[in-house]
């Protein structure tokens, strides 16, 4: 699918502004401006629901999600307009506001409207002295993340509101928000998504982890009861500012209750590349400006600054609070962290993929799957251990690939370095597959492995071919006495086991591949079936390729040759195989120079170079009776493929 930039747009009240009415204080857009903004959005892209965004269902280049927080009665005009036009929308009622028709924010607006500023200041000094000087605005003070919202409500808002209640009464006599009965009726419309906006509408960043969990569960139960059993799929964060701590703390309670989306407020869009089947969608939303020109400027800036993961809209900062490194295993914890770190890369939160990559890995033993740097119980950085076995000079030794080495934007100053040192201290061999060239300096002193990515065009055949006789290449004249055959199977052919073992032993350094490895790594791959393509001469295995077909590309993820001269026959077999599966291209990664020359010179492949890196622990290798390669490394024959790394195509 094509990439879509998704921009959430948040409204509250729609209509004319009465300067005397506290209800109109916040986020009011006139009906005329709303109509103009809607027309402008439809000229730029389309409107979709959160569910359709998660499904990546044929989205436009620019996609808008329209939301109405708190759901004031004045929003009904716009809501009815959207429904009549067949456009989806999100309504986010807060429990207490919907129960009573009046919220704490409305009381704050009334206090600022009718109370004398000096009376407000004196009340703060007397009842909440720690708040003095925090902000010039009573409005901002009452939603501060640095103050306990329960104390703010009990000691500031409610007592001060009591002093102005009579003045505000004419405006507050009529409830300001839709009723639960109205929301239940709207929820029957498939165009309408009703989201949970908490119970008290307080700044969740000010709550402890336990208090946050209680608020989520209480609001969810209250919502479900009031909505006649309907369970919300989206959670709308009051005030909406995304923080790293809040994003992490919300995921446990929300995912356990079945939520699939979290709605924030920010200034940038989110790019959607593929469906979300396992991840929560973190959607940023603009508070719509009250003019068409201002709104258009907001949208253009949001598109320009769009990122795949919402967390990267949090400014990068470092701190020096106490941190600890924690080993761990388990798909749940890792998958939830990936929902923040790598939003949109859905496989990263797929329990099946985690089980394949780590739990079912036959070389794992009792070693942890990952290490995290934690501060106050929250992860800030993670390094995954993709367990492998390496063959060095014909001897086998355990090791890992550093499969993901990431940190969140707000992290301990030494987080990533601490993780790396912890892994280097415990593993005989640590590999890094294709790191970004920008960080190659971090691997100074490591052994570099040069790998070529080969891309070959495929000429389509008239019909699928799964078994075919091939001519003997010129470089393989010694096989002229027999015929060449190619077979395709879903598992490693038993008669190819000796070929794989011989190929592995010829390499001075490579990942050990035996039948158990192939069964786990290839036959068990959960995202697409693997095919084992065996080339035989006179019935004897001469070459083997393992392929995966994804998005019109056949990936050769592993291969073995009985001799260099078999490279041409294997490439031709893979081309035939790829054409038979409808592929238009082949991608093949290898450190084998003979195969590279054959593919480039005889089959028109293009080659792109990248580097892998390995670090050898002298003391740990010696305990296995193995000498580190040292100065011998440049002369060691390598056998690098996609399968000898920590990732396969996905």
C-alpha cells in the first residue's frame, strides 16, 4: 500500500461565541468556519475512522480523523452534518461531564470570568502554597502535571466556584454536554466511534501509576455501563499532551481492556505504512484553529513534521536519575514497548513473531531475550538478544546478534552504552547486522564483514514452473554425464543435509546451519511460507536456496553450493522459480564473491554493498578452546546471508 499521512483534528464547541458565557471559553469554532474547514480537508484528502486507519484500508495520501472531545451540545450541528454527508467521526465523552452536564473545566472558566484576580491569588496562597509562582494563569495552574489533581479540585476549583456559582447560574442552568442516552443513540450509527475520555477529565500525567490504572479501569467500567454494554475501542487523553511516561503507563491497562487506539493532542501527523493488527494506534490531533487560514497552516505543518511513531514528537532529552539494567523475556512486555518505540511496525508487537524470533529459538537456552534500562520501573532503552551458534575455524560457539538496540527520546545519558557493555561482557560473539552507516563509528575495533545485496530482474514465464530440467552452465562441464533437476519443497530435503554441513564447514566463520536451524529459521517462519529449492546433478545435491516470496519479490534468504562452479545453475534455478511464483525481482544477500560476479556478469544483477560487524570476546572464546580470529579475520572465508542475521524480510 502507499503511505498515508494521518492527521487527527479535534473540535469541542461549534457555533457563535458569547463572551459572557463560560461554556464558550475553550476551543469554539463557528459553524461557518467549520463548514469551510471541512470543505478544505476534503479538497486535500479524505476523512476516515480510527478503525479504517488501523486497517490501512485504501487510505488517501492525506487522511483526516475528525474528533469532538467532551461532546458539548453545540457540537451536534457539526455531528449531524458529518453523518448526513456519510463522513465518520469520533465522540469522546468524559464520564462526570456526561453524568452531570457540567465539568471542572467549566467551573474554572466561570472562576476566571467572575472571580476577582486578587481573590483567586489569595485563595491559592492560602490553600495550595506550593503552587505559587508555577504559572501566571489560574487556568493553566488547575491542569498542571506537577500538582495532584484531586487536591486542585478539592482545595481550589470547588471552593472558588462556590463563590461565583450564582453569577454563572444563568449559563449553567442548561446542561452543556450530550446525555448518555443521546450517545447511545449516536453509537448505533456505524459512522460514529464513541471513545472513553476518562471519568474526571484530569491531567493523567499528574497521577501515580496505580492511580492512573484505577482511573482507566473506573472510567472503562462506567463507560461500558452507561453505554449499555458497548465497549470503547479508543481512549482519548484529557488535555492530550503526549509524554513518554504516560504513553508507557497507559499501555498495560488499556491493552488488557482491549483498546486499539489512543488519541493525543499535538502538532504533527502520523504516517501509516501498513495495517495494525497487534499494535495500538497512537494518533496525534490538532486543536482546530478558529479560522480557515490558521487551520490550513496547522495541517501543512502537521504533514511536514509527520512521523511514523508518535513518540518521536517528544523532544529528546537526557537525565542522570538512577537506572538499572534488567534482563527479561516475554512477548507481552516487549510488544507493548514496541508499540511506543516502533509504532506502525506491527510485526514487532505480534506474539507469534516474538515466539518465533526468541522463545522457539533452539539456541536460546536459559539466556534472556532482551535487556532493558529501567528508571522508576519504566523502560527507556532495550537491546534484544537474537541467539545464534557460530562456526569459527570448524568449532561451534554460542553468541548473539544485537537485534535492535534502541532508546526512547527521554533516556538516561548512558542507557544505550550500558546495554551494549552488558551484552559484550556475557557473550563470546556479538554480531550487528547492517547498522546504519551513521553509527559505524560505534563499532570501531570490531571485525567488519562486507556483504553484497544483489537485485536481479525476473523475466516472467508463461506458466508456473515448480520442477524443471536446466541446461548445464559452461562453468560446470564436469557434470555433463548427468542431467540437472530442480525441486521445490517446504522443508529441508534430507539428502541436502550433508551439502549444508559441508558448506558451513568450508567457511572460516559463519552461522551454524543444521536441520534444526533450518526447521526453526525457515520452515517455522510465521509471515510467509519458505521454499527450499534444490539443484541436483545425476540425483546428487549440488546447490540449495531457501526463498521467501513477499510483495512481488523473491528473497533468497540462505543458500549452499557444493562448489563455486554451481553458482550459475543455482541463479538460473532461482530465476525460474521466482517467475513461476509471479515475482518481478529477486533479492539475494551474500558475501560470496564468486556468486556475486556470476549474478552481475551473467544475469544482470545490480550489487549494493553493506557491512556487518562482529565482536569476539577473547576470554570467553578461550574457554571454548577457540582462538579469536585477530589478524586472521581479513583472510577468513565468510558465508553471510540474510538468514545469518537477526532479521528476515517482512
